[in-house]
C-alpha cells in the first residue's frame, strides 16, 4: 500500500564517459511500499538506472533530477540518501567481505554509528528475517549461492533503509532458492526496485513493471498485463508470461 512518494525521477539522462548513452530522458515515480520490476533486455540500462538512484554514477555524467523521499540524490546529500536507499548488489561476493555472516550483517549498522550491542541486535533480526539463523558464525565464503544472496540482503535489511534496490537477485539460484527469495521479498515492507531479465521472477515479485529499452521507459504498468502482451514482449526481446 503506497503512503507517499519514495522515488521521483525527472528527465534523467546519462552516458558513460560521454560515449555510450544509457539513459534517455527517464521520468518515473515510485510510491512508498511499492515493489517495482525494471524489466528489459540485456544492455537496456536497468543497472545504470539503479546505480543512478543509489549515487554510484559519476555526478558529471548524469543530467536531470532524482528525489529520494524528497531528498535530492546528489553528492552533498550523499549521507542522507544512503540511509534511505541501499542496493543489494548483483554479485553477493561484493557485499560479503567479513570473516563471519554476523560480522558482515552488523557492519552496516556499526558503520552508521550504532553501539555494538544494538548493531548486533539489528544484525540478528535481519539474519532471522532472511532465514539464516544458525549460520551467524559461518564464513560467507562457505554459504550456498542462495544463502549468499540471503546474507547480502540481510546486510542491507540490518541498516533499515526505506528503499532497497536489487540487481538481478535471482541470478544463479535453483528453483527452491528462488522460491525462498520470492517469499522473502513478498514479506518485506520496504519499497523495492528490482532489475531483472527473468519475466517469471518479475511476475512473482512485483505488481508493477517498468519496461526499459535503449535507455528509455517504453511502458509502465501492471506486471501481469505487460508480460501477457506478446507483441510488446517480442519487440523488446523478452519472454511472454501468460
Ligand atoms: N562502466 C561502463 N562503461 C561503459 N559502458 C557501460 C558501462 N556499464 C554499462 N555500460 C553500457 O551501458 C549500457 C547499459 O548497461 P546496463 O548494465 O545498465 O544494462 P542492463 O539493462 O542492466 O543490462 P543487463 O541485463 O545485461 O545487466 C550497455 O550498452 C552497456 O554496455
């Protein structure tokens, strides 16, 4: 249920090193608590759009405006923006670098200035939420692909951002792990923006989908309606889901 505006993007343009144009005049509003899939073929600009929202692009390469809960996403507001919106990276290994799962999940809250006990409490809750209780002392390197994905999500949940972005979170998951992830995402109250090329995954996790191709928003609407449109899906190299 949407209670306010979480993300507002206006006329966003971006190019890498003044070369490849990746985002062309993208405008988009996402309400608080919405779960939105960014769908589109490889190279469409989905990851770049997530990087723009989470301030991971060179400021000079971006034109237009992004507001995160009313705060302009720019360098001078970096600290505030990072508290509001946090990415789960495409590769969990980039998010897990401490000796144990617990230390990894507590790292964010500690970094935000929480006392050790409080950070541990947040971490334990996040670990339970993602179904990894009992694995707190395990090295992240010794987790399965599905467990790594869950641990990476826990490192973000423990910081309690209001918005979470995820880039291809279903990559390398077997059907059972994917089902666990779908269940977990369904249980989250945060606003979620999920980039995916997997239309079945999009249909199961997000009520709304934004189709991006060649850096432009092509269509924005109910996921199931978009995915049923065979002509639209085929035109953009995507799979129809009936
Ligand atoms: N660091 C970079 N430098 C230059 N070009 C890049 C860089 N990263 C991505 N690109 C290019 O930008 C375009 C958009 O890429 P992006 O990763 O945002 O697409 P995507 O929709 O997420 O694709 P995929 O589904 O394959 O992950 C592509 O043409 C890609 O080659």
